[in-house]
């Protein structure tokens, strides 16, 4: 199995489920989309493997091989990958109309993050402090359309968190002036990221920030037809003083579907629909940069990286507030409940043995009907499964602005005036493992034996998607 492709190892039922979900989302439009064919899959994988082999000596496959990077990441990208980032959408309106934009961007709206509205800067600053974020970005829309609001939120966060917080902003740059750069600098902005593709790849406004904002990053979608333009800009960007180039994979949404359909793209199935040529463009661009000796650091922000790592980070952050003492937070951010289930008399005997050994009672719990003994993974060596089966349950902790009463929840107050709800949503309530699955779980999850790792045998286990962040770039199908 090639390390860069999961196509051959993704469970068939998972693959078919994703395809069905994508076709359902786009309904009548799906027939107009050029979905990748089996022959194209083979050719595309061959192209990707060739590119990755050609750049392997210079490129690091970071974050479980989901983020190829040539040179160092920006400080903000490091914080994002490590799970310490909050993105505030300061508004929902933009003055540009880029064909690839995933949403309408036509309402000023209330500043929002993780579906939680923050109409007061101090409330958001307290939220950042409460959840101990190490980095905050201001996005939109276009943050400079609401400059006063943007400056107020920057000031509130900087005052609340001090100098250790990394603070950055996304902009298309079209409204930037030297006076605005001064104001952003005064409020402690550490990094500014320009989408220069929104305005014909012009560097005029970007140059205003160089030498004033500590880190200047160009962050653009990888638009296949702009390959020549971007490659010719690589050395120019570096010579201009740009510190980093971030390239995103194009993603299909119901809002931009009509625009993307007319551009002769090949569409890939997955958790969301993405553009094949966009990914291949980035890898070829890195190959060109290496061949030309370009010194500009280049980072590929693939969709699978964002979906896997940003999703896991949010789950982990929220799970800390709602998990029980005998539960574990997995690598993928899910709350794992582990139990031995069986006859009541047998389970009661097992619980008695734990108590007799002086095991901390917070690490295990026997249900009222005595048929289920919950226990923390650290107690695994003490558990004898004779007379019982291993049962796993997985839940996700999700932020909500209010109580839905559909799930267990906990209210947290970031300050006396602002509360947030954390809901516990069950994904798999009672996965009962057979002996073979239990042994695989012990080797791959409890003991983390290297030979078990993330191999093909574990990928097909029912617990795999909840336990692990999958490795590798997007499977092509």
C-alpha cells in the first residue's frame, strides 16, 4: 500500500456512504459534475505519487501526512495544527465576488465562532481566555469592511491575553491603507494573510504591510488555471518580503457549485466534494519551487487536513468539560466510554475485585442493573474479560449557543454575563467487540504497539474512525 493513498484501504461501506451523501447534497446538480472515473483515479494517483516522490527530499509531510510543507509553517499554522486556534468571523460580508467563495458573504451579521455569537468584544476575549486559546484569527467576509469592529475585537483580545497570544487577520487587501496598517499594528496584530487571487494577484496593497506587520502571509486557493501566474510569482513574493505562501484545496459547496461546474474540474468524493486538479497543482508548484531554488516557504492546506485536525481539535477542547472520570478522550477527539458487559452477578463480582484492590472509585462505575462495568483505559491490565464482553461507546462534545434538550449538556460561563452550552452527542453507543476485535483494540489502542499502528487491519475496525486521525492525503474516488 502506498503511504500517500487510502483509496485501497477505505472500507467499502464508508466509501459508498460518502458518495451517496455527496450525490444527495447536490441532487439535480450532481449529474452536471465531472466525477472522477476509475481510470482517472489510477492516473491521478500515479501523478500524485510521482510528485510526492520528486519532492520528498525537501518537503515534510506534516500532521499525519495530510499537510505537505516546503519550509517552516507560519506561527498561526503551527497553532492551528496543534489545536490552539480560535477563528472569529467578524462579519459575513465581502466586497469581492470570487468564483470559489463557499458562501454568499452578503450580510454584516454578528461576530461568530463555532456557531456561538459574540456581539461584545469583551465576551469573546473572555471566551478565548476561558478555553485557553494560544492563537486567534479575525476572518469574514472581509474584516476591513467593519474596521472599527475589527479593531475593537483585536484590542479586547490582546488586552485580555497579553503578548503571548498570536493574533492574525485574513483580508483580500483591497481596502487596506497605510493608516489601517498602523492601526492594526497598534492593536498588536502579529500576522496578516492576503488572498491576492481576489484582485488579479496584485501585490500593491500587500506591500504596505511588509515591514510593519511582523508576519506577512499570502493565503490563496490553488486555482488550477492560474498555475503559471502563481509559479511566476514565487520568487517575487519572497523578494517582496512575504514570509509564507499557504495554498488551499478548492472545495465545492452549494453556493459555488454553478461557478465551479463550468471550469472543467474533476470532482472527488469525500467528507466534502473537492477538486482534484487543485491538489495536483500544489504538488507540482512545490516541485517547481524546489527546481528553481525558491526560498519562499509553501504550505498545502488540504481539505483533509482541515477536516481531520481542526475537527479533532474542537472535539478535544470541548470534551474536557463534559467527560466522566472513567472516560478517555481519543486522538480523534471523541469521548470513549469503555465497559465490560455481562451477567449481573459476574459484573458485580468484577466490581468487587476492583474495590478490594483499592482502585480509585472515580475510575470505574457499575450501572444500577449491575450488567455493565465502566472502567478507565488505565485499568485495562486489571480487567479479566472471562464472563463478559468489551463494549465501546463514542460521543462528541459540541458547542451550542443554547440548550437543544436533545442531548446531555453542560453550561459553562466564560464570564457572569455570557454562557455557552456544551452538548454531548452520541455517535456510537454500544459497539460490542468480538474476541478478534478486542485483541486488535488492545494492541492498536491500549498498547499502541508499532506493528499494529494505523495498518489496514485497524482501518476496517468499527472503532478506528473514532480513535484515530486518519493518515495520508485524500483518497481518490
